[in-house]
């Protein structure tokens, strides 16, 4: 269970030490792996970290290197792993000194979205590859990290016989010979080869972010499918397919990009997919940096959270999501005045793809990325954790179920199937070796009464019937309670804007 965090906004102090003191609360809710956004040194007083220029130096903004070490040590003492987001696709536009040593660090053979691409396959590329693979090993060795998150790997270009991503993974693992290392990639086109073993033509990484699940979830929760959400309907079949196969696009035509998206991935184990409802990019791209709890109804969000946390993929939460934080997370970057103006203009141009934002002039109301007040507004308010106890309880109980339930705790390849029950309702059946399966009913719309149920996935095991064991509508989560779902006289009733877990019980059980 991954938890993405930005040290500068995770607490009001924005330091390693203040973040370290909150770690027991993350362990308590059921988080097992922290994913820290980039910390390589960059100019300015604040930023996301993706414009790092001194890759071997933890930024001065969050404390000393030893503070970083203490953060990791405390996490380990609580049973939390720590991985670091690293950026090997470009360097920041301000303070990049590598060209002063050799122009061969960069390539003119490719086009990069954020600056000069790194030279991983051109003349004199071998020392460049060594620089970046050594950096990957450095973080693992020097700070005892448990892995890496590789940013925007689609912008890492390499036509070599052995891809640089493979070398990065191997060097990182070699830096920790007596423990396991977890390496997850962000890859916008979701190319499955990244997580296949080398002997099958892959790059040997462990997991890959699944934007498809996120995009379908946002459409279902908000009703908007503009810009890069255009090719998603948020329909039940998409969630059934995501539970079974991970990526929704595995080579089909993708109209938003006017190209084919993805590649065949039907063979991937579900642990290879990292699913999420929020992450740093997607929250910031909502316009005002609003959280999902502010963009949809409480019932729908509870139901989607159940699907997300009980589903077979590896789930990732974004900081504060577990207690319903209402603090925004926007794009912020402190650059010199000339560069700040260009960055602001670029951000406005990027966000203009969302027509709803342009029509309502939302963008003009937002703080500029270099505005310190905008940065301060993004800092978590930990008082909300106590205020929103119902949301916290929902996440804690779902993660406990994921950890302790004998069926949900063992997601496996082709271990789940599903069926559409209505316009906004579907069922997932999680298969158990002993036949004691679990059903997860999810209904994002109104109450659905099923008088006829010609769907075999709804059939209980022999000599048993289904019994509700958990529901998002329980009072402690802010719900209104729930009635029986399956009866012997009226058949099924799938409650609206809710998710229900059912398990087999004896026929005589109440």
C-alpha cells in the first residue's frame, strides 16, 4: 500500500523531522510503503522537485542529509518502506551545471517535453549512463532506501541493446544485495515491457502506474470527460476490465492522442499495476488543486475507495487522502523572475486543454506557481485528521480487510471476474482456493433492484447463501446504514452510491 508524499507540504514545517513525527499515524492506518517526491537539490525556496539539478544532494529545504536518514530509520522501525521519486528524463532549467563538464550529457536526437533529453545512446553515452545508474545506487546505499519511482519514463530515450531502465534497476538492486528493492515506473503510454522480466524481452522493473483506472474513476465520480479523459466513459465495464486486466488500452486507437495506446498486457500479475484516485499531477490538474472529496458525493467516493483499496492492483494514496484533506495541491515552483514568467505561461497553456476551466475563468483566479502564498496553501492541515474521523476509519478498515481477509489479501492473476449489473453498477467476484469467494458490489448510481439475476457470478457456493459482511454505508463511515442485499423473496437490491462486501454463509445463518 503506497503513500505518495511531498515533504515540503506534508506538514506545516515542511521538514524531514516534522514528517518523521507523523509516521506512526501512517503505519496505523495501514500504509506499508512511502513514496517520497523528488528531493534532489534545485534552486528556489519551494518546488515539486522535478527540476532537480544536483542529483546527488538532498535539497537543503527539508533539513540535513542526516535528517533524511533518521526519517528512513524511523519508517523502517515502524514497518514502513521508503522509495524515492527520481527524475532521469531531464534536468531543471535553472542551475544545471552538467553542460559545463561535457555537452555529451545531452542529446539532440530526440524531443523532450521539458528540456534537453539525456544522452543514453549517442556518442560518449557510456559515462552518462554510469552517472545516472550510479545515482540510482547512491540513494539505495547511502540512505538505505527500499526502491525508486522513475518519473516519466516515456521521455527516457534509448535505442541501446540493453535499455538504460534495465541498467538502473540492476544497479539499484546490486546496491542492496541482502534485501529486496521495489522499482515502479511512471509511463504515460503504459508499456507493459517495462515490468516484464528480461528473459521475456522486458526491462525487469516491478510495477507501473495505471492512468487508465484513474481516468475512468474521475469520469465516473465527476461526470467530466474532457481533455485526456476524453477516451473514458467511467462505465461499469471499464472497472470490471481494470480489475481483470489492469490497463484498459493495450494497443487500441486512442483518439485524444490520435495514436494507438499501450501494448498487450493480459499476462501481467495484478501486483504490477499501481492504481490511484489521486496523485500529485492529477490533483493539481483539477484546476484549483481540489481533492476528490470536494468534487463528488460522499457516497460515491466511499464506494470508489472500496473498489480502489480492495481491488487486486497495488493501491497508492496521495498525502492526506486517507483523512479527506481539503487542502489543495497545485503546481508550485520558485524560479527567478524571467523563468517564473515562462513557467506560469506554460502552465496556463497546459491547463487550457480543460475547456471547463477556461469557460469559468478558473485559471485566472489561481495563484501563480511562484507565489509563496499558493505554496503555503498546499500544506496539509493535520487537524483535519481528527475532524474527518469517519473518512479515516473507512481507509483504516478497508486496509485492514485487504491485509487480513484470506481472499482479498492474496490477489493473483485471473483471480477475479466481474459483471455489469446496471448502468452504474457492477459486481466483482474474488475467487478463493477453498470456494469461499467474496463478492464486491459497487453501485455509483441510484438503488438498483434486480428482479431477475441471470448472472452466474451472483450464484453462491453450494448449500450457502451470500451474507453482507461490510458496507460503505455503515454509520461509522458517515453512511445511512444498509438493508439486506439478497433475500429469498425479493431477490437482490444493490444500494445506490455504495459498495458492499459479501461472503458465503450457511443457509440457516441470519
